[in-house]
């Protein structure tokens, strides 16, 4: 009789009432001051400002932009949406011109992504359009300086828990700065080119975890590979280069990661790469892969790691191999034997490689 598989219980993804972060609250507090028009915004939570704006201005349209499909889905599930409100998860904000841009920015945000968002928002604005930006950094000066690179006059409103900025576009942008990056790395004697963009994991470089996967993975002709949480796609690109007739499905919750993976495949003249924008595992075929490669993030108290284990189990063919690279192997070594056979762990320099097979 087949044994009963007892992997960790999948975490409950039902959205709860989120705490509204300071930068989001600052935007909500000025909704009544903002003009009714075409709004482009992001969110530091679940789209609370976008909802408030759409409700306060029924004749306006509000587009809330996300770079993570999980966060987009959580925002959509929060409340019933207004007909003038849309949530989108795309590599770049919609190209249509807007009258108002509102960015909620955190003190721990990626500076290069913030610069790109300011430029993109300015470019999308019509002449005379307004930008409002907020930060939860109480004594902020950096964001103020960045805004002054675009606007001749920036109104600064300091508060106890952050700063709000307002500015009006008075002239077109002379030139768009490019923030994407091409980088190269060697694998098995071949030089491989990859791309990355702000918000994609390990922007501008091949991180140590990916290098460890490259050094330990075995790729044979005809292998079906799932690159789970692909980032720039470097690991999948290397797998395609290793042997003939390899197929790779690159999966990530960030649409820019998939864009970069596809650009990398085209640059290197590779075929056999497909992508899926997914944060739940539901878009991944079941029992379709010989090998799953993963470098799970460390945040979220292992909830994402749990999801990776469940997704990999469903995706693997019986006897298929899961390879996880991590700096914190203890949790994987404890949990993987609940569902996987032949679980093993070895340290490779600064990382541990944990492997296990789906039972036959």
C-alpha cells in the first residue's frame, strides 16, 4: 500500500484585514485634495489608496500597478472593486497617459526601482499632471532630492510617521534612462548572457545560490526542468545549454523575472523555455517534471518554502528530484522527509544543497 504523504500544511492564503502602512495612509489622507482624472498608482498594502480614490471620484479611473502577482491577487480579493478601479500586474505600468501618479514608497525599498518608478510616472503624466509620493521615513531627504531632478518645485509635507510630496509636471522628459541590465556568467565552459531589472531577485549579478545550483545540478538530454522562483532565469538558461532537447518552465511571481528569462533565452539563441506567472503553483502542470530547482526566499517564516515543497511535489513525476539551495537547511531537512524519499543535505561553500525524490 502506498504510504500517506504528510507534507506541511499549506498556509491559509485567505486575506485578513491588513494594517495600513504609513505611506499608504498619507496618500489616503489627501484623496479629497487630488483631482478627479486618470490615476496611476502602486500600493504598500492591498490597494487601499486606490480604492479610496476610486470611491471619492466616481468619474475618475484608477489603475493600481503591482510587480507581484500574489500581492495583486490579495488586493483584488480584499473587497469588491469599483467599476472605475483596476489592479494590474505587468512588467511596466500601462503606457496610457495619466493625470495623476501616486507612489507609496517604503524606507527599505530598492533605490534603483524607486528611481525608475519616478521616471516612469513622470513620463506617463500629461503636462500639468500631478505626482504625489509618500515615504514612511520621517526625516527623508533622499526622495525629496530625487523628485527635484524631475520637478522644478516640490511641496514637502512632513508628518510624525513619514513625508508626503506633491509636484506638477511642467515640461516633457528629455531622455529616458535605462535601468535594465545585461550581465554574463560562465557555466560548463560556456559564456551565457542574462538580463535583470530592478525588483528582480539579485539584480545585475548571478547570486551565490544560483551559482551553487549550477555547480551541483545534473542535466541530461530530454530532461523536463522546473525553475521555481526563477529570478533572472540564469539557472534555467544554463540548464538549456547543458544538453539537447531540454525543456525548462521558468516560474516566478514577478512578471519582470519572466521577461528577463525570455530575453536571456533569445540573446543566447536558446529554445525550450516557457514561463508562467504564478504565486500559488496552480499554473504548473502536475507530474510533468524530472527535476525541480529552487532557491526559496527566507522571509515569511517558511510559508513560501512550504509552498515550494508542495508545488514541487505535485509537479514532479514519481521518482523526480527536488534540489533546493539554502543558507538555512535545518527546516528543509526536518520537513522534506514527511513527503520525499532519499532526503540528503550537503554544504557547498556558503550554501546547503538539500535534495529529495518524490516517491515512486
